[in-house]
C-alpha cells in the first residue's frame, strides 16, 4: 500500500483503532464478567463495577468495529485503483526441456 497514501492512512488508522479497542475492551469485559459471575453465584455484586465494565466493553467493541471497517475500506480503496491490478497468465506447451507449465502473476 506504499504507493497509495490514502489507503495506507486508512489502514494505519483502522489498525490503531482496532488494537486500542482490544486494549480497552478486554479488561473491562473481564470486570463485567467478574461481576456477573459474582451475581450468578449468589453474591450481591457491585453496581459500579457492572456499569463501568459494561461501558468500557461497549466502547472497546465499538472502537474495534470502526477499526475493522476502516481496514476493509482501505483494502477496497487500494483494490479499486487500476494501477494495482495484477494479471495472471498460464502457459502450457513445449519448452527446451520438454512439456512445461508456466504461471506468471
């Protein structure tokens, strides 16, 4: 993607958002799960932990989804450029050494 700066910029932004979303979402999902298991086990649970865990999990998931969408858009933008298209040719026939198959891409 080095020759397409727009696609590269979107890809890098999406990758950063996706990684940040995972870094934020995982610990908060753990907190949410911890509180839910405590409640299911018969304990009282902690309302603050439940709210903070749910909020952080939602923020992390949303950031990761936005990041994945930006990565997908960057790939589509890169592939839409006709200069990036690759051709594949398959040749089968006689060569110096006999019969051969040649694939170029």
